[in-house]
């Protein structure tokens, strides 16, 4: 269960984590991306309790990351799918998986590989500049305030970053 709320932080990362920042939600999104779309499939794959999965799915539904469609009427059962917003999170999850492959690899090795369908090659995802395509690293990026930038909880460092 979540101990802290980031709802009051004036930070896009904090707001993103408020929506999907518990341990289970990224795994639910991953499984939906991988094609598991039924409640029982998610329970079985994740080993998550039914109550906790219900809570996570409701949070993801409310946030607009997941949609549900009935596939059975009596009793009503739903198939879950990623919305556009949920699909836009998949590259973030893939990049986090690549980080895990490098720094926290399971003992048996990399459990999943990604193939870029455009070129047909197995890929190691990187985060790239939208303008030039170069990889983004801490050494090649500089933070600066955006139009909503202000000194507030969650963004207090903006003023510090700009003055140094």
C-alpha cells in the first residue's frame, strides 16, 4: 500500500508516480502490454491478491491508463486494455526494464527481450532526444524551468539549479 501521496507536489514526475507509482501498477501495465487482458490471468501471473488487483485496476481506470470492456454477461467479466495514455507509458516501462537488465538482472539472466519491428533487430532501449535522436544522459541534459516552473514542494531545486 502507498504510504505517501504526491498529489500536492508541483512536479510532473511526482504526478506521474501518484497515478502509477506503487509497485504493482507498472507490472499490471506491463502484463496488459504483453497481452494478458483478463483479471484471472493477471492474478495468476503476478501472484497478486484479488482485492489488491481490483484496487490497482480501479486506480489505472480512473487515471485513464486502462480501459475495460465486458466480454461476458453472467456474471459480468471484463477484458482490460491500455488506453492511449497507457500505451505511451510502455516505452518508459521498456526503458526501466533495460535498466534492470543492466543493473538488477535476475540470476538466470535477462528474462525478456524487445525487438524493434521497424528494423527487425533485438534492441536495448535508450531515452533519446526528440530533436536530434542522440541518447539522453545526465551529462548531456540540463534542467531548466518550464512554463509551469515555480519553487514549490517537489520543485524547490529549480531555483537552486538555475543559480549554480
